C-alpha cells in the first residue's frame, strides 16, 4: 500500500510540474511594426518608383505614336529599374506583406514582357493594355508601403 501511494505521489508531482510549465502567463505579442532601418531603406527607393509611376502618360504617348524603340527603351530602362527597386523594398516589408509585394513585382515583370512582345509585332493595343496593367501593379505596390513623414515634416513638429 505504501508503494502505491509513493507511485501515485510521483505521478501527481509529474502532472503538477507539466501543468505549471505549460500554463505560464500568456504574453501578448505586439503586432509587427517597421524598424527605423526598414523605413529608411524603403524610403530610399520610393522616389524612384514614384518617378516612373508619374511618367505613365509618357509611355502611353510613345505607344500611341508607335515609337517602338523608345517604348522598349522605357520598359527596359526606367520600368526595369523600378521593378528592381520594388524587389529591394519587398524584403523590407512586414512578413505578411512580402508575398503580396513579390506577386506584384512578378506581375509587373509579366506585363513588361507582354509590352515587349507587343512592340515586336507592332501591336499598339496590346502594349497599351499591358502598360496600364503595369502601372496598376506599381500603384498597388505603393499602397503596400508604410506611411512615413518626410524629414522636413519631422523637423517642424
């Protein structure tokens, strides 16, 4: 009988130890936020992306006037650089936003390839549709980025 009590006591001690170790106070983890370094890196590339976005009308005019060499120069130059900048920014986004950012960068690349293919055959309509889709991808990407104040706004506060 004494042996059964000691075994039962041992099992109860093990059970109590297990329950105490599993039932500690739950610590609320704050939602992920951007570090200052991430914000600096993101803001380093944003002006380049926005500059290309603001030139959307220029690309549309080149397509409408069928200046295919200039269209290809635009898509292989400023648009390709914007895509690279978007790639650099994506790695600094919050973890749950990174897959969305990567998808938008891939979609932009697909649209640039389609623009290039359309210019090879002189398809203005196809090039125009894909250029609009490319700039839509850039707009969506810019909406993913965190809102930060500019350095001049910080010094005024």
